[in-house]
């Protein structure tokens, strides 16, 4: 069950790899909740089958880095920042200095590399041509209905549909109970991986 607006690239990637490892041994079906966007979509990708509600918000395939700077405000109130660093590209974004064109270019290279990782994982897991993914991976969000039409999600449904999929495709019947677990309870498992 995924209900996440996303988050840090590395945290999402780590969960993606954990689910990829689990999928090698067990069938994995994802049921998306209200949100499964950006990192929430990335962690859904390794599933054998992805189910969304019609109104689920998903997609948002892209990478975002935010920063702020207050140099104009500081100047107005007579505040001066002094930054000492070994190179212009060390700590390129800071509230205390304007970003330079070289620093912006360097950061955009990192963002594009992370973006390419994301696009590659969508193409690989959804079996969709990378060029097609690039047409729809512009950061926009999609409803579950739109995502099904685009091939980002397999079907519209619920947890019951996930149970039916497991029963039909993997002969996993009603004898198996579904239990909710929290990450805190399962933390030792994650540390072992």
C-alpha cells in the first residue's frame, strides 16, 4: 500500500531496491492510495502489478531541488555574508550568496542524472519505450485513470482487487492474512538488507 507524495531521491531509491529484492522471491502488488507521486511512484515501480484508485494522484516523474537566498534582503538591512570555500562549486546553493551560472550548470547536471535514473526505471519496469516515457515524464501528475491509459499503472481497483490478482496469478488464496506493519516494527529487516 503506497500513500506518499514522494520525498528524497535517495530514500526513494533505497525503498525501490528493497522492493526489487523482495520481488525476486515473492509476488508484489501495489495498491496506491490518495497519493503515489514522484518518489511514491518510484517505489511502486518494482511491483509485478500496480493498482490505483480512479482519483489517485500519481506520476510526477521528475526531480526537484529547492533553495532560497536572502542576499537582497540582507543588503537592505545592512547585513553582509562572508563565505570562504575552496572552490566556487563547493556548496553551490546557499541562502547567503547568489548562485553563479557555473554552479547552476553543475547542479542541473546532477538533477538531470537523477532524472535519467528515474526515467530508466520507469521504462525498465513498465516495459515502455524510453522516448514515450520522456513525453509523459515532464513532472506533471496524473489521476489513476490517466495513469492506466498511459501504461504507468495496470488497473483501477482496491485492496480486494490486489487479493484477487494474487489469487488468480499466483494461486495465493484466502488462507493468507493481510497485516498492516509499520516501518518501526520492521526496521531490523531493513537494516539487514
